């Protein structure tokens, strides 16, 4: 049952693919992105020459897009691009999506796919055996259905979850610091 005011939409109805291909110049340096599994975010790879990219299809990164690693989507290899990735590139294995006609909040979509139900849907859209054989099917992904609250509510939910994430991170750092202090005190 869908709550009142919410809408069931396919991914293809609320997100559109961002495709900005480039042809690498052999002597130019490029920095690619990667995405960690378990929703651990984007990382920046070492610089490489255009020549070393060979015939690999690569695309410019756009900020504020939902991006997924199709090889490990089933492990929640998802993230949101930021201004920190401007000027970087990604292979065809990292499709990016932006909200269609302002229909959804990109942070809400990301939090949704970090949830157990979101993981389940990513697994459904990633048929196959284990590991590298479980590649996200772009057609299957586009057909996934989401129950979306109104956009204003999506923003509020994403903001609250972001505050919780930051609070948990601070608590984890405090625990780590306390453990380090305890080790130091026990040695003396």
C-alpha cells in the first residue's frame, strides 16, 4: 500500500541518464572515479594518460548525479557525484542519472538505494551468478518501481538521514579516539 500523496514511479520516469562522452587525447592526463561497495562512496583513481585508456568508452562526470557501478550494484556500489569530481571521467560501467523534470531529490534516491529494500531492487536488476556475472541490467534498472513521497518530503527525509550519518560518524571517531587513549594509558 502506497501512503497518501506518494507516487509509484519507474526509475525511467523520475531519473534520466547523463551521457557526455569524450575521446581521450593520447598525451593528456585523466583522472577516473571508482565507487566503493556497501554505499561507501566515490574514490579518485590515479592519473592515467589518454593512450593508456585505449579504446575504453569514457564519459565526463557531472556533479549532483546518482552514479552506480554496474558490476557491483548488487553490493550497493552507488554514490552521488559532487563538484570534487568535475573534470574527471568514468567508464561506461558507471552510468550517471539526474532527476527528470525535478521529479525527485537525488540524495533521497541515494538513501533509498542504501536501504535494504533498495539493495534488494539492485539485486533484482542484476541477474546472473556471483560477482562479476551479476552486472546491473540497464533496462531492468529503468523498470524498477519506487514509491516516492512528494519532493519536499524527500528533501526532508534525506536531510534527516544526512544528520544521522554525520552524528554516527562523529560517534565512531570519538569511540576510536577513546580506544586509542585507553591503549596509550594501559602502556604507561
